[in-house]
């Protein structure tokens, strides 16, 4: 995964959305589940792909802080947004009694996977940059 910036935000949202939807479809097929709210759930997947990508993109603005607090803020932003959306939907249309728990779980799993991939790519790029700088410093010496 590339580092998220303004130029590649939409492409990363599209890639993550595609992966989440493919995972959803594979799980449904494996368990023989038919989703009666298919369209709504697909649109929710798109919405939460945008939210998760936007939260991870905040890393660019919080690079001077340690990783763990940054991850905590990003996760709290995603969870807070999710809780707000579930509450709003509950007021408008009503939801199941365990809807909040289900949505938090449904958002946590993609967030954890996305954050792991994003930060592994980020630290790999930092390592490459450090190796290049070390090579330049050796050539100068």
C-alpha cells in the first residue's frame, strides 16, 4: 500500500473497498449466506472504506507523534464516526439491539488489517530511505 496523500486517496479507497467487498462475498459464499440488505451493505462498505482511509491519511499530519497514540486517535476517530452513524440510523429507521456491536466489529477488522498493511509499507519505505542515506554518506566519506 502506498502512503496516502491527496493524489492517491481515491485509488486507495477503491482498492480497499474492492478488497472488503470481495472478502464479504467470499465469506457469504463459504457459509451459504444470502444478504437481504445487499445494496445497503455494499454502500456501507464504501462509506467505511472512505472513513478508514481518511483516518489513516491523518498519519501524514501526525508524524511527529509516536505510533501508538497516532493509532489510538485514528481508531477512536473511526469508532466515533461509526457510533455516530449507527445512532443516526437508529433514530431515523431503527436498528437491531446489537447493531452497534456488529458495526464496531465490522469496522474494527478492516481498520486493523488496513493499519497493519499501511504502517508496514510506511516503515519499509523509511528503511529504504535510511539505506539510501547511509549509502550516500559512505560514498562521501
